[in-house]
């Protein structure tokens, strides 16, 4: 079996200099936060590698601070890359460098096929399209950043079922801030982030025993925005008894100080993009 492979971006040009979500505070940015960001990114990389992961680095680009969130670059499954299109002009400049990175990965055989969204459609990659390997489906988020119609495009591009969830608030503007299927089948999520219809769609598909409900504190600490490698869950520092609750489900928790990235509205999941996900063969015809 190949090693779990993740894209990350060199944080050398990361900062918080504009505000496109309610978490972003340019005023709170400082040279100390910049130093902490370098340390946080390195610690996340080390945690991924310690859990058996392999990391591919995208070079930093001046003027594109949010390039450090490659989850928003694309949706990836079975070697197919559906490139993202960003809602906000502040991030649209990232599309070129991300495309160039995927072209290099394709030349090396790491990915197989690169696909574009239809003209005029916004969709912010794995931030709003999370593969659930247990159920063999994509959960997609729409509202603040991604168009609802992108769910259908994802279903057709990957030939997989999609459950589209409408996000109810600007605070939880990407699905990955409030919803995280774990490798063992449980789902960590924050119910107030969803519309009543979305919540009903979640509850229809996830058995009560598999629901791990994040508290408001867990969500605000960006702990739902976690990476899962088998039984290891890597996340920003957990504020509550979340560790105990995850351990009760058989997970090991690796916490990383990502406070400099939370100042931009992101943490572990969106600082990475998983490249090697595959649908189980039995589900590929779905
Ligand atoms: N500042 C970035 C933005 O607002 C943070 C993105 C975090 N990404 C994510 N998938 N949650 O776009």
C-alpha cells in the first residue's frame, strides 16, 4: 500500500493581510505570529510524517498568503484532480500556482487527470468536498464559498455519490471547518453550522453511535478541521475533553500549535490536501 500523501505549502509568504472570513484579523498579525506560523507548519509536517504520511511541498508565492491552505486547491480522488475556482479576488491568484503544481505532479505520475470546473462556477476544493471512505461518498458544502451546483459536477467528474450540505453561517464558511469523517467511520461535526435540511441529511446517513458532536469551543479552536490517518487524528490544540472523547472511539490525538493559521480561519485539514485517496473498488460503479 502506498503511503498517505499530502500537499502542503511552504509558509514563507504566509500572513494575515486581508479579511475574507470572520476569523481573519490583520490587526492581530505580528512578526511573532509569522515565526510561530513557520514552527506550526513544520510541526504539522512532522506530525503527518510521524503518522506515516508523505508530504509534497508547494513553493511559497509573495502576495498569496492563503496559498498555505491547499485543501482549497482542488478535489482529488482516484488520481483525478478537479481544480478549484475561488470566490474571492484575494485568492484567485492562487489558481495559477496550484494548477502548475498539479501539472508537475501529473508529469511525475502522482496524479493522472486534471479537470476544470464549468465556466463561472465557484468551488473551493476539498475545503467543500470531503471524501468519506467508509460510506463511499463525497460530502459537499455550499453557500459562503462554493456554488450548490458544484455537487453535481463532482458526482459526474468522479462517478461517486454526493451529499450536498448547505452551510448556515459565515463563521463556518467551508465544510472542513465543521465536518470531518474519520477513517474509522465516525464523523466529528458541529451541528449549528448547518441548515436544518443539511443536518437532516447528515443524521439520515450517520448512525447515532458514530456521531462525535463538536462543542462550540472545539469548533472555534478549529479542531474539527483535522487530518485523520487511520487511528491518528492530527489537529490544532484541543480546548475541551475532545481528546478523551476521541480516545473513547479508539483514536490517538496529535495536537499541533496552529494558532497563527487559526488567525486566518484555517488549521490542520485545510493546510493539507490528500492526494492518494481512492474509492473502494466495490463502490466505484456507484
Ligand atoms: N483565509 C483563508 C480563506 O478565508 C482560510 C482558508 C481555510 N481553508 C479551509 N478550507 N477551511 O479562504
